[in-house]
C-alpha cells in the first residue's frame, strides 16, 4: 500500500507517465496521501491531467507541483482542484 510518492527532478517523464499516474489516482483503492512531483518540467496539460484525477480522489492531502513549467493555464486546473477538495 503506497501512501507517499515522491518523484522529483526527472524532466524526462513524458505524457505516458502522467496518464498512468492519473489512472492510478482514480483507482478506488488508491491509498496515496502525499504526492510530490517537484521539478519534473511538467507542463499545463499534464498538470491538468493530474488535477482532474485528484478531483475523484479525496485521500491525497498533500500535493507538491513546484518548480515545474506550469503557466496560468495550469494554475486554473490547480485552483479548480482546490475548490473541490
């Protein structure tokens, strides 16, 4: 049972990684509470993908997306998530 996941400073992560992570976050038995994705050069579309998955996941209580390439567009997805959870 994974409760903490920290994947940092890995700019080679691609869309497939974020798609699979989003699928994992949507699983009903996902027990993740902390998610740190700092410094991965994640862009707006991947941030939106993760935020969308987290809208269905009430267990994650800590999310760190700092030091990524998220613009105002991605920030809107994060703000939307904050309004839900």
